[in-house]
């Protein structure tokens, strides 16, 4: 990849035809370094957030070795890139072939489930293996999350107690997991979830080896200013102590957004303007799914020389390049009022669920990549005591952290 000081320098050098992912590998290394220093347990990267090679290499270079995977393709990707990676198959519903290949071909031993049927499936496809780490996904409140995730997966109440009891009998290690929802804005949500998990564990009459608090760790977006990341870690640690399982259990987390959101912005071109509507060469079928369908307020700026930019601002909506009328992000997005065809915009904080959700509908969707060395719009890690790595074309490395493991 070519390297530029900023997205504006990229546009100055050669106006791009395709959207460009402006990547900052050092921001990934900084974020995972923070988690490895501050989170008192095992950090698993949720690959779905951004599976780009530059992201994975930055994580690996920073010492991360454990990955949360959700499909055969993600297993193939990680095992093909890192021979010593440890994988946890964290999708609660898996095909039989995926379970079989994960266990027999790739050595995966950690599987999540949220039903008795899924437990039966895992046992059948692993040949009733006795070396399984089985993690029961619990349903918990998503109050305080910008994107609730409680409707599709998870088990609760008496059913959860029964499943915990049965799984304990066949698992070499038993865990519980949950998800408080994406972009969780309230650290206390983890306490509520962990207390619910504690109640179910005690009622089931089992011991657990793992408490996995999942993802949900937030990033900063316009109008979304979460508490400091340390507040989430402090709440989780205090709640873990209160659970009464600390002598028997390891603590895990699965950050995705929090590790990569700051690390990428997207440069797009304005192909037409109709009043307050800007027609871009990228949209909901490309890198802007969340901007369109979740209506998230991603930051945006006009990439033009400051002296040639109107001072007054105006509100705009975006249309993507496809022929689909729902390929539209209403915003409003504030930009200089004189933005016009041929201008380039930078849309920030798209390192999570941007390039990961691209399609090629209508023949659009190709995105180029370039490294940039400027800072992101905002950072959850600005006050970190870790030395801030400089962005370069090389992977930024932190020394691997040693973890105390229960065995």
C-alpha cells in the first residue's frame, strides 16, 4: 500500500476513481495494546468487525493471539495467516460441517451454544470429544446499547439453567457468555449482565471455568461520547469479584469495534449534487451500511484546500452509486455549503463494519487501500500511558503480554 500524510494528500497526489480505505495500522496496535494492559483477562478479537489483512497483522504484531471466529471462512482466514493462533468458534448456531472441520481440521476446541440441539450437534460432529471448552450464550438486557443484539441469540431462565447443568457434564471446561449490545454507552450494563449470569450459574448448581463478557465496547462518534474505556474495565472487574466465581474462572472479552473503529476512514467522490443531496461513489452496499441503515452519525469532512472552502455549512444527505432507492443515508451530514461534483469527502471512524460489509451489487463496491499517518477524528485511547505508535507502512509492534492462566 502507498503511504500519505493525510487523505487530503492522497487526493492531491492522484484523484482516485474508487473509494479509498485510508488505514492507520498503528491505531489498531494502540487499541489492542491498551486492552492487553488494562483488561484483566483474555482478549479475543471479533474478526467480523474487520477481517482486512492489515488489521489482522497489526493485531498479531501487537501480541494478540486469540480470535473470535464465526464461520468456516474466518477460521480458514486466521489459520492460514497465523499458525499459532487460538480460535474460539463463537457463533451460537453452526452447520455440522463447520463444527466438524473446525474440530478435526483446525484444532478448534472452544464452541459457543445456546440450545440443547446445538450441544447435541457439537457432540455428534466432534465424536463426543472430551476436550471441549463449551460456552453457553445467555440472553441479557441490551439497555444502553446503540444497536441491541438480544433478539437473535441467547438463552435464559430455567432453560439456561438446564443447559448449563447438562453442558457441565460433558465439557472439559464450561463457560458463560453474553452480549450487552453494540456500542454500549453504560458501563453498568456489564454489571447487570454479570449478575444475571451469576444467578443462573448458582441456580444451575454448576461451577464455571470462563466468564466471557463479550463485546459491546464503544467508540466515539458525533453525538455519541461514551465514558472512558477504563470505566468499562473497572465495572467488569468489580462485577467479576462480586460474582463469586473468581477462584474458578478466567475472564474473557471479545472487542471488535473498540479495536478497529478509529483505524480507518473512507474517501469518497461526489459524482453529482441535486440540492441538498450528494450522489457518492460509495454507499450502503459498499462501506456505508451503518450510515444508511443504522443511521449512525459518522463524521465527515470536505477534502479541499481550506482557502477554497466556503465558511458557511449546510446539511446534506447522501445517495450511493447503485440503482436501489434505499441506498440513501439521510444524515444530516454537515459540510461547506459549496460542495460540488468532483469534490472528495472523508467519512471517518469506519474501521469497524465498513469494508467488512461490502457487496458488489450493481457492479459497485471495489475499494482501494492506502496508509495515512494522520490521527483519527477521536480516540478512546488518547490518554493511554502507552507510547503512541507512529503510523508507518510497517506493522506496529508491542511486546506480547504474558497472562496468568488457570490450568
